C-alpha cells in the first residue's frame, strides 16, 4: 500500500517522538529511582547523625535515659529508633515497650551496628525478618555524659522509597502520554503546513506555461511530489541554456556596478561612453543618460582627455590624480586600463577613486605635526637657553638674574605641561574606548564651581560674571569634571579678551529635550574669516597675545570634543569689534517622579 506524502510526514513525526519518549522514559525512570533511593539513604544518615549529637548532649546514663531518647527521636524523625549498647544488647527501641526490651535479640551481628562501632557510622539496606520488608538502616556511634559508648540507629522501610519511585514513574508516564497527544495534533498541523509547497508548485507550473522556465525540481517517482516534479521538469526543458546564462551574467554585472563605491566608466576606442555606474554620475554630477555620448561632452577636464589620448597611444595602464571643481572640490585618483585584443585597442575602463577625505586627513596630520613642533620648539629653546646661561655661571655671578631666569624656565615648563595635558586630553577623548560617565547634575552648581576657579582672574580685571536662567533645579545629563572644563575654558577665554570693568554673561535657554548655554563677552570679537576655523587645534586669532596669556591653542578644540561626547553641539557668533557669543547644547536630565 502506497502512502501519501502527507501521511508519511505525519507518521515520521510520531515515530520519532515515540522512540525518543520511550528511551527518555526508561532512562529517567531508572535514574530517578536510583536518585530517590540514594537521597533517602543520605537523608536518613543525616538524621541519624543529628540524633547522635542530640543523644550525646541529652543522655546522662544510657541505661536510664535511652527509652525516652528513642521515643522522642522517633516522634521527631518519623523513623524507628533503636539504641544499642557496646556489647550489642538493645537498650531502647521506639516500637518496643520498655518491659519487652530485654527479650530482643542481641544486635552485635547486625552489619550496620558492627560498622558503626568500628567506623563511627554506617548505612545498610537489608531485609527485616521482624517487619518482613526491606529496610534502610543508618547507625551512628555516640557517648553519654559518662563516656559510655552506644549506637543510635534509625530505620526506614523501603516501601516509602518505592512509593516515591512509583509516583515519579506515574508522572513521567502521564507527561509522555500528554506529549504524544500534543505531538499527534502538531503532526497533523505540520503536515498541512508542509503541503503548502505543493500549492506553490502549482503556481510555478502556471508561470512556466507563460514562458518562465527558470526552475528545476528533483524527481521522486514514489509519491505525488515526484510525479509533479517530473511534469514540471519536462516543461522546463524547452528553455534555451544560452538565454539563462546571458540573463545571469547581466544581473551579476548590474549588481557589481551598482554596489561599486568607486566611479566606473567603460568606453570604446573612439571615446564613446558605453557604460557608467551611479557613483560616476554622482562624482561628475551627471543626471541625464550619457551612454552613447563622447567623453569630451561629459567633462571638459583637460587631464581626462590627455590621459585618454595617452591610453590610445601607448596601450598601457595609467594612474593620475585630478581635482574636480563641482559643488565642493574633490581630489580623484583615476586608474585607466586599456581593453586589448592581440594588441588592438577595443576600449578603455576608467575607475575613479574619491580620495578627498584621505587628502584632507593627510593635510590635517601635516598641520598637526607642524603646529605641535612649533608649539614645543619655542618653550624648549627658551628653557634650554636660560638653562645654559645658568650653567655658565649666572647662578653665582648674578643671583638676581638667575632667579629671574628660573622663573622664566618655570613659566615655559608650565606652558609645556599645559600643552601636553591638553594633547593627552584630546587623545583620550578621541579614543574609541573613551566613555563619559553621564549622570544628572545641577548646571548651576557646575557653573558656580567654574566661577570660583576663575574668581582671581576676573577680580584682577574687575570683570563681573552674571547668569540668566540658571537655577538649582536646572538638571543636565553630564560628567561633572568635563562640563566644568567646558565652562572654565569658555569663561577663561572671555576674561582674557574682555576689557577691564566689563561684564561676561552666561545665559540658559530651554530648547525642549536640550538646554542651550550662551557665554557672551564684550571683547574685540573674532574676524569673520576666522570663525570657520576657531575650533581647529592650535588655531589662534591673535597668536602673539594667546601665547602671551599662556594659551595652548587647544582649549576650544577640547571644548568641542567634550560637548559632542555629551550629545550636544557648539557654535560661535561674533560681532567683530563688539563681542563674541559661544553657545552649546546639553541634554536635559529626566527627573524621576
């Protein structure tokens, strides 16, 4: 009898579950039974040890107190308790009245009693002729207060262990029966779900009838799917393999060109464009279809045409760098490759790599090295010169000048220390591993601390620092030390460039999820041409005055990094000749309700 695919699938699910469930049932039944028995023995031994400790504490005389001890322990543990003297005679038994104790057999030959007197404790499982059932015995040696030796023994029938084992087996059996029932229902459901591919195959057959011959199915002649697959494959054999190959190659080529990040141009030997990708069109800002047009009509960049002529003439690869002036200036490296057929030029391929960012980073690196070298060279030269003067005898010959020289050396070494500190701070903040420990804090308290640090400088120039919109309830999400660094840098700059007896204003504005902080001074302002570069490292509007004030040229760059790490932004506005306002944003801290 042939079975349908759906029936085979459902039966396979049930057979797998039956085999797995049966194996697990017998395995778990055996293991759990052994575990229950082991736990029972261990538990009984633990109770016996406790009973022995109690006996050692409570029994003054074994011959007078043993029966009371046995009765009490039996009531507490639920086990049969026996006290055996060192010669094997029974002193007490919780299930035998005191008058019948003398009639009990000597227990010296009981295995658990012998082992307990020899080793201190013992456990055994054996048949009890008295109770006519298997029992678990646990015996532990103890001494009464007169140091007389005896053994306390607890006994538990294995019928209780067997009852637990039976309950475990019953529970396992019920669980597997329930699982089998659920699996039966699931097998019906899954077999229905697995029939859905047949419906999809029927839809594919309709597509093949309309000319879509792309699919093949394995043939299985033993069920319904096999016959259907054979029919589908017979219809699909009418497709021409060459058409499939051409379609696949075209799709691959389109995918490669679309995903290529560099601009690509393919042209023939006459300079006519045959293919370009989206990156090329974006690079040259081409929006219309340029296939079939000449290269010179797309771009009139002279280097492109010279390179194209060189490729035609010399028929070898060539690389050059050109600058494209579009919406923004771009530096592009062009790699020209000739397409040759037996030394005859069939066409050219040009790949355009936008290296503007690399060039910019290279220039930044060069500027950074030059600036650091310049900043270090001046104080090092001064320190070295004055140190040589001191070593040359100025310390002895002119002590007053020597002291002045030492002060100059100290001043410039302090400048070097500040420069290195700022460089390390920037390096730390630019590290990928650097994470700010943000927490809610009062913006006003940080502002007050910054003012306290700068109080001496402000007092020296009779400058007043005022605030607007700041209150103790103004909370932001920030790291206290870094936020204080922002305030100190901005207010310190304002003090440096503000005239005597002027005012610096710090104002806070609410911007929804952010707070905007504005620091305004009445200094000389910043020239318009300097505004775009004000946050660059080592950039100074007035280099001579900045160095004279002890500045490193890194303060505003550090401020920008700190604000951005807090999730905010910073900018500057300046009315040249009248004053400057720096404003930055910080995230508000959510107040728990």
